[in-house]
């Protein structure tokens, strides 16, 4: 036995590979054959902690002292540290992986959220297509190169990100920090129940570690996983490594303060000690050593290490260098539309300078020790007490980071790019919003990057709207998301704040697939920045001799002088010098890329600014054509003989789901995100919307959602999800309909309830409340329709079930010479099969085609919806546009408005070319009174304009609207260019225009959402119109499924997108998009209802019939309507 001269470590007689140990072979190599120089690691006595199994590197968060106050309730138990000095490596064999040991219990039975699953299976090509579609300023080739980049030193990483927004609604993911030993596997549900149970462990080992060790000769030693934290995941990696390599793997703890650790270095080779005191050489090591790893791992080694220590120094464990790395990469990417986004950052700040920088940010900032992790050494400062706590504390290092603080809208830092604040979680049942972060883990190999695992964490206490609302709540309690907290001398985890990517927790985050894509790309950019910084720090060696067994060893040497210039912190520099003195040539000359624009002296603070954008406004499109001979097109329903129709009696108990839902809906499972939205309730919707839009007056929005419509109680809006080049997304109204379809396309909210679905909501919540005032003796109930028998009959059956009355179902067509419906003295009558006319006291109207031709504006029979709602905007786009203007004027200053494309009303045919020119040659022309996609023309060239001008049109006046197309060919409007967000790219990387139908109903309690579906266009969006001149604009923009064939209506059902776990993922929508669509729909309905009330003038002197107290209390104001909508053809129809 030989004692090492420099320390108390005892070297065994041999360095024994695992295979020899198992064969009980004699020692193969004496200790004297190894170079006795220790490469690595002196203990750092100032670090006196060992982390528990659990979490994770820091996110914006934590006063060290505040963390120690945390209550133990709900936290995982602390793990007692083993006796230091007696540790040894444990051998892990193939077949030892047991999921129960490497995943949290709640993860084992969790089902991954379908939206997260959809993101993880997209692949980089589709991610590339989606991101560049939504961000047309991004250079496609530059982003492709980023996704394909192969890192040299930083192959496995995890970023913590915040989802932030501005008051104008511009959302984005920003990097908090990027970690070189990221946790996350134990918190990630399996992507599929059919795959093996390795999950992300298998991806990292198979895709990255195995790729890395393919260069190493097996005879040089064994494989090992070395850790100082998170044994749950460290042992998971070891077990999977053993399975995938079919070799035993050493698992060993390696603590900074261990006086006799089971790991050491000999001539650049890692050796580890087993239970018998035998030392084994290691050819490749998976490193999960997090606490100042440069104290225990050399920068250069013959043993392959994932990740190399230089990745920690370059930014993976060094926030100051990370900020510098982001600056360098952003300068390199200038002009590509890509950048690493971080809070505004000042580096290398001395303690004395901190109050000055704090003042410059409005008194709110985050102070960080650049080299800490697990939430330690991070201070959120929002008042003098919090600043004083920092200034009075002792700090081991000399330099700090000052970053802008992301809080709530009223108390975030003031930065050059404006104020950014937390999107936060969806409000809980107490209407509390919590800060949450997102961990995105990635790995890379020769093929580039891929996402591996994701989880989220929330803060301990909800965000205050104003700090003074509760002075006892500290900023860290609201902003600190890290789960690792210290209780005395031990670490524990507050697991109740962990949010999984499962079907329950993910809904709380308010994220969509585009947020995940943004997080992924930001993570990759940050990893590349740090890897490139690592490459700068490793200059080429001038050594000629290369050991063929270790071809990579000493090809590059750490450039200490460059590091010192970039990161002038004396305490850190001394640590690195002490730990690496035997391998670093500090006096050697160095070379480095030209960095003059970024270099600063040792003594000055340095700023790292990464900005974040802003913009606003609306725009839509559509147009019909004869459908192709497509097997996916539903056959038209043949109309029965007009003149011989009669009303059919529907009884309670006749509802059969198969007759009132599309076949594919019957077995569809509603998407959990849609289900979450539908069960939020208006109070939580108000809390969320006003949090994300602080300019919105909360009381006004409350009044809007509590509004009781008088004439327009049931409606559906079609909306487009649009964006600007700067990334400002919003939902805009295309049109609002007074007889909306949607029930047959909506999966049931719950499999445990009845199968009436949204039919029951409309009948029970709206229709029954309306008819409560009607005398049953006056007549029966009826559903009258001219379209969509599947839904019309559904309403009739549910009406019969809910009222326990017989209901008449009658078809009523405009061109029927002898219809089964007539009006007598304001009362609707229907003809039964025996020719008997039955009076109707209340009617559910599904008459859509010019309903004013068949229904009076005033009637004794109660009608849902009243025909005045059609004239006021529900079937009249010209009046709807006027109604939106009136409501927007009324709402001025509240932060609310109906968003629509730029709209010109009452345009004569001859004026159209002039308006078209003013919009850049692209516009949408509409017949104001048509529906089902008819009478809508999208114009992008002279041929399409000529086709419109040559056609005959029944009406005299038209609407011209701005066209929403792709980024390069949307209309030019006063508010700028808006273009379609569109669907997630399919496997051919095609993006399609899609719309969203949001159906709502109202009663005494206000509004509620009822049903949702979406539709896509027939052909994918072209990036530039000239890419394929044979495709018409309507083929790319027209979403309506209803088509008329030989006078009959049919449906292209293959373009319908359900709110189920399959289709919804294609839409790229999040819960906030659904909330925005709902509020826009409600606003549009209220606008039209208020217009209807304007059109019905009071007649106070008119006598009323006691049986019909509502009849003739108001009459239609024809003169006002004529003034607002001067279209002679329409006026004649109404008069007739």
C-alpha cells in the first residue's frame, strides 16, 4: 500500500476494472504505474450542506433566511447525510431499474397531458415551421442551424423559464437560468404507456451519453455516475446506463466537504473506491455534482465527463458568465430575429454599488450570488427592509448580479424594454394567481437537440396586485418557486408546489404548445451560448504529443486569463486556481476571439440587456366554391316535398345521442384544457383576464359577463387567432351568429352526466327561463328550422325532456308555397300531420336564411332568438359592425373593446376597387346578410376582383374588410398587419388557417360558454402568394364547412376540428386564447343586443294583453334602421 504524498487518501494496490472484479481476477495494474499527480479537488470548507433527493436549481427566488422558516407540512422528509469519510461506490447491474425508485409516487400513475405529448412528438422540423410562421422576422436557416447545433462541452441541460407578458398582452418565455446538472426526470410522466418505463432517463443516456462514450476504449476503465445531490435521479441514470450499455455501472456520492471521498483523480483519470477499499479506473462518468463542481472535477481529464466542468464555469453554474455568454450569442445572432431573452442584467456589481442599481430599476430588483444554486443566494428586493437584509448579510464572493424583477403589473422593475410581469397560474377557486416557472430539459448529439423532460413549480403565496395589499407577505414568498428549502442543517422539498405535465396540473399553468416551443428554443439558445463560451475558454493546446488512448485529452487548455478578464471575482478565481493548479498553465500566452466590444475592466459593473417586444390590433377572411368530389364530404340531405310538410311531435325520452352528435364525437374525449376552461366560471375568468390585462377595468368586465341580454340570449361567434410580426396574439371576431351550430361537434364535458351536452345547457339555462313568463294554456312549444336538422331535432328532444311537455318540430323554408308554419294575430301556429293548426306559446328558432321573411319582429309567441337580433347584427354584418362601434365608444377607457378587422360599411359595388387599393390590394368583400360562408369573397389579385365585379348581387351595399392572410400578404391597415396563427404544422410542415366557434348563452345570471369547435381551410397557407399561383386565396382562407350543392346544403366534415384530445392539439391554443375568445364573443353579443334595444322603440301608451304582457310594448324603429343600414333591397324585404 502506498500513501499519496499530498494528502491522506490511501491508494489501493490496484485499479481494477469491473469485469476483472466480477471474475475475481488478480490485480491488473499497480498504483505505481499511474502518475501520482492529483488532478482535481480540494475540499471547500465553507459549504456545509448536502442537498436532499429533491429539487433543483434556482429559479427567481429565495431569501436564504426566509427559506429556513418554511413549515414542514406537506414537504418530503429530509434525507440524512451519510457519514462522510466512510462512503464507497455501489455497483449497479443491468435489470435493476425500478420505476418506483426513480419517479415520484404521483408521477407513476400520472397521464401525460395531450398537449405536452403533442409538443414532445412534434420534432424539430415542425417546430421550425411553426416558430418561423409565427415569427416571420426569424431567419429560417439561422434557427435550423441552432436546432442542429452539436455542443462540444454542454450536451445535457435544463433551463428555468418564466412566462411573462406586458400590459399590451405580448407574451414570451424568458430564461431565468440554465443548469448543467438539471433535475426533472423524476417529475415527468411517461410519454406513452406503451414505451419502456425509463422515460427521459433513457433519452439522455441513449441519445447523448452513449454517443459521447463511443469514442472511449472500454479497456481503459468502467462507467460511473457520480453525484452530490438528487440520488433518486442519479441512481436512475445509473440503472438505465447499465441496461442500455449492458455493463455494470458504479454509483458513488462525492461531497465537497468529505475528508476521505470515494472519488479522486490520477493523471487525469477518475478512480473510485468500492466497499472493499479497491480503487477502479473510470473511462466515462455521468456527473451529477452540483455544488461548486470545479472543486472536485478537473477542467481537463482523460475520463470523459458529461457535462464537462468548463460548461459550469462558462455559465451552467455561473450566472455572471451565462449573462456574458448570452450577450455574445445575441451579438452573433443580430439580424436573424433570434435572441436569448433574459431579465435586464448587470454583472460584476460590488456590494456597495447595489443600492444605485436598485434605484435605477425603480426600487425593485433581484440580487444574485452568481455561483449558488437550489434557490440559495438569490434575494428579491422590493423594499428597504429586504435590501437591508441583503446588505447586512455576509457573502463569500466579491461580485454580484443585479437583475430586473418580474413581479405583478404594478410592481415589476422599470427597464429599457418596459415592464414585464408574470403570466402566472390560472386563478384557483379563491381567485388566487401564483407565480410559476417552467423547467425545460434538453439533450443533444450529432443530430442536434431534442426536448427530454418538463415540469413546473409555483410560489408559496399568491401574487398581490399591489404590494401594499398585504405588507406581511414578503416578495420571496410570492416569487420564489424553488422547492428545495433548508430546515436547520437539512434540505427538504415542498412537493405540494410541484406541477406535473399531467392532465390535472398542466391546466393550471395557462400554457399552450407555442409557449412550450418558445421555451424549448430559448433553452437551446441559452445552451448554445454557454457551450460557445466554454469553447472560447478552452484555447487550443500547443502540445504535439497526443496519447492515442485519450485523443481528446489536453487538445485544449483552460484560458485562465480570459476567464479572469470576463469574470473578475477574486474569491472564485482563488477556488479555481487552488483546485486546478496542477493542470493549468496560468503563465502561458493565450489566444481568444476578438471580444473588445464586450470586455470591461475588473472594477466596473457591466450590463447585459435583452429586450422583449410590443404591438396591437385585428383582421379576417373566407369565400365559397363548389366542393370537390371528396369522399370526406357529407352527402346533402334531400329536402322533403315543399307544400306537404307538417310538424312532427317529439315526446320526452326520445333523445338519442347518435342522432344529434357526429359519429366521431360520440367516442371523443374532451381535451383536459378545454374541460378546464369550461369549468372555470366567470369569477376566475375575470381574475385571470384582468391579471393579464391590467389596463382592463375589473368592474366593467364583471358587468359585461353578468349582463342579461334582452333579445339576443343565445349566440355563436366565429373568431380568428391572429398575431403580428412582433408576436402580439389575440382573438378577433369574424362574425356573430344568431342561430349558431356547434352542439353536434362538441364532446361531452363529463362522461358521468347525461348525454344532452350543450343542448341541455341552452334549453335549461336560457329557453326555460324565457318561457317562465308564458301561460301554458296559450299554446304548445315548438322548434322551427330551415337548416341543420341534427341539432334542431336535438334541441326539440332535450326541450321535451326538460319541460316534460310534447314539442312540435317543424321545417320552415323560405320558398315553401304551403309551409307548415303561419302567424295569426302575432301567434305562431304549426300544422300537424292531420292538418290541424296548433298555437305555439314559445318557439326555439333555427331559421337562418333571411329569417325576417318568415318571422315578425314583434310577436305574442316568445321566440329564441327574436328576429330583431338578426337585423341588429346576428344576421346582418353591416349592422353588427355599427353595433361594435357603438359598444366600443361606450367602453372607451375601460380597456375593453370588440376586436374586428378594419371594416368599411355600406360600400357600393363601384367603390370597392378604391377601398381595395387603400388596403394594399388585399381585402375581404362581404354580402352583409348571407351566412354559412356564402357571399364572402377573399381578394388578393385582379382575377379574384374581376370575378366579384362580374357577378350579379341581390343587395346594393357591401362590406369591405381587411384581409388576414400570411405575414407577407395580409391587408395593410391603420393598426398594422395581422396574420393567421393557424394550425400546428402537420407532418408535411403545412400550416392551415383555422377559425374557432364559441357558443354562449345568457340568462339572469349573465353569460356562460356552451360549446366550441374549430374548422380549417382546404389548403395550407402559402408563405408568399407567388409560391403557387394555382391556389386561390379562398382555398387557403375559407374555413366554413357548409357548402351548397344543387340547392342543398352539405358539410365537409373532414375539416372539422373537435375539442378532443386529438384535434385540439392541432390548433396551438391555450386556455388564455379560449378566455379571450369567450370575452370577445360576449362583447359582440352585448353590442348586438344593445343595438336591438335601440331599434325597438318604446310605445308607452299602447294597451297590452294580459296573456302577452310583452307584446307591442316596443315596436321596430324602421326609420332608425333605414338611417343606419340604407340598403333598399333589404328594406323592401323587411317591409314586405
